[in-house]
């Protein structure tokens, strides 16, 4: 339903659900090196961590809605897995028996990451920036390498963190684009907090780069193609102004990785000659992939939140910002003293049943409960108080609405002492929830990436300058295409262009 631009909230939710459990100690073998060492978890515990976290990752990011594309990613991932250290002759039977899951997440962020135990994710934003299957093979091999190298469990053991740190490292630290995992994931701002993550980053990322090239090469791909993607990462970093010094990064510098991958690919090519690119197949599989935020999953315009996919709308209180996620919309006041969570209540068939269940929760003291009289749609409103452990009392207003065979819930929360200050804003959104009927808004389509042959020979800039949607710069599309603005593109060359609609 809802989109969030970065991966931070997904990780935070996982951390809240799993908790900061203390890491234990398990002496076992590293699948890549064959050496024994202490890990925070056994292999089976690593599988359990990934399995338990996977639904939360999917809930927060959302799965991209193309079964064909995900099957393609899974097929390539499984092939790479077969040449990995986890499937080689003599590998421990429990490694060989571990199933891997490969998913495409519905996020515009350029990212790929792996959870312990065999859960690998790539975003549609990343797929839009790749040019061929060889590049994708290096990326997926890199993520398989994180699992095979047991990097999350090793990191948790070395730094005495728990499952939370393993997952933070996976989603934040393994983001291919890099960044300050401590600050972005755990909300820590000091240099010391940032440096906590360094021991997890550089060596493990380098090892995964090595393994990504190795696994891709063993399948006959031209693994040197992976360097072009890291060149794109460097250009994205420079364009965004977020480049950070190599010694302060949780990842090796993208420029360094670009050179390293070229060297490693050359070494492997001398042993296992490979030239597979699979350009046409990759273009076919990714043609039409959604670019940027998908407006069909919700967007805000002039103070109104519209959801064309589910055909509803509601006003956003002034001064509130929106966090749009697949499973809920969160409205947060500018001073962060109040918030509203909008979601689908899937457990109950009617608004009254949902309201009664809400009021009956342990720790909840109902103040009022009545039929909603302020909307044409059937609904029920409950206000209740909740006592926190610190002694502070919260007041909650839960408004349940029946629409299109669903029960929707607006849950407004504020300190009990301030509730009357925020009550009007809570009511504004829920009392004015209504069907979306504007045909133009209902017909809103996302911008998509389409492969198209250049009609003329010319510079890349001249070929794309009249095709760019609002807010997209020509140099951004040059990065997506892995070319420079001034590069001459011969007629008939496939290039990626943006256009709205199917």
C-alpha cells in the first residue's frame, strides 16, 4: 500500500519485533574458508533469524508485483548458489540442504542485501540500473557470499551484539550503495557509533566482492561487467553529494571496488573463460519496470492523500508528514508529539468487531465507544487510555471504517494531557475518508523504464533531453544507462528511456 524511500524504517521495525537479544557463542566452520571459529549463532539459528525477519522485510518494502521477474531472479540466484561454497562437493550437509529465497522488493532505492540463512533481496531500483545479466550475476553472487561467509553471525560475535545487529548489518550495512549504518539504522549520530560498524563492513564486503566475481565467472559470465555497476554507484554518490571518506565508510570506496572487480574478473577469466552477458534476455525481463515512487500505491497532492490502487482518499492535517509503507500510512506531526497510523484491519469483518477487539486489549481502558456519525461510510470510533511503564498516560482514538469489503483503521495517538490539542487533526483525516472517484486520479500510472533503440546517431543527451519526465535530470538517466551525457550513441543501440504508463 505504502512507500518509504529508504530502508531505515524496515530495519527499525524488524529490530523492534525481534529485540536486542544477547548473542551467544557457537564454534563452527566457515563455509568459504573451511576454518573453525566462534560465531554468535549456529547455522540453524541463522536460518531461523532470516526466516523470522523475512515477513517483516516484505511487509515494510513490499514485493514487486511481477511473478515473472521474481522467478527470473530466483532462477539466476539458484544457479549461482549451485556453484557457491554451500553446494560444493564435501560441503556440510546442512549447508547443502539450506533453501535460498530470492525476492524483488518494490523499492526505488538502489539496494541489494541478504539476511542470514539464505534470504536475498534486490530492489527494482537496482534492477533499473543494471544493463545485463552478467552484472546481475555479480550482485547476486555478492549477496550469496554474505550468507556463505556468515558475515552477520561473525559480526554479532565480534562486537557482542545480537540478532538486531545481524539484521541491521544485513539491511543497512550490506546496502550496495553504502552509508552510515549506525546512524541510518540505529539512529546513532556520533563518530564512535559510525565506527562500530567498520569491522563488519570492509573485509566482509571485499570477501563478498571476491565471491560475487567467482560465482559469476564459474557460470561463464563476463564478471568484469560488474565493475560498470560500481562505476554507476560512484557516480550516484558524487551526484547526491553523499560521498564519504573511505576510512569512514562501512564499504570499500565504489571506485576501489570497480578496479578490484576488474582485476578479479581478469584473474578468473584466465582460469574459466567466460563471455556471457545475456543482454537481450535481461532487457526483456526488466522492460517496463517501475521507476521512482509508484503513485498507484499512494501519493499526496495539495494536502490530500490519494490511493488510486484501492480507490480512496483522505486529507492530511497541516504540519503532518507522511511515511508511506506497503502495510500502513503513518502521519507524524512536525514536533513528533502525535501520530496517526492508517492501515487495513484484516482480522475482523466489520468496524464494530474491530473496535470491540481494540478496546478489549490488555492494558487498554476504553473511554468512549460509539458508531461514527461523521462519514457516509459505516464506521465505529473508540477512544481509550494506555498507561506506559514510565507512568505517562497515552490517549488513543481508533476509527474503523468499512469500505469496499475492507475495514480500514485510523489510530491517532498522543499524550493524554495533550489529546484534546490533537483530536481535531485525528478527526480531520478519518472523518473525511471517502471513495476516490476522480477518473484522472484513478487512471494515474507510474513512470516506467523502457528499453528502446536509438532512432538516430547522436549524443546521449540529445537523444533523451526531450523524453525526461518532470524532476528527472539527463545526467541521472546517463547513470542509469551507464554512459556519459556526451557519449555518441549509434543508431539502433538499445537505451533506457522513461515514460508514464504501460
